[in-house]
C-alpha cells in the first residue's frame, strides 16, 4: 500500500494524486513492478523500514 508521508501525518495517495498529471487513469501513483515510475527511490527498504520514494511533485511516498 502506498501512502504519502507528511511531517506529522500519513495520508492516502488518492487524496493528493488525483490532481496530478503524472497519476494513472484512476488517480493513483504510477506503481509498476515494485517501482514508482513517477518518482525515484530515496531510501531502500530495510529491516522493518518501508521503501521511500519522492514523486516528481516533491511528495514523499512510502510503500507500507
């Protein structure tokens, strides 16, 4: 499950991505085969830590 990580909260991606031109037809991030194609990896998944990505719009996304 992909979520947006803000300073003090976690929100669902559809709340932000629906208005993004890079989102897929359903308003979700372009997640394919374990890779975020509308962003880049900033922290690899580790022990008990989810992978974190930064989208083209500057939001941090975690795969939990």
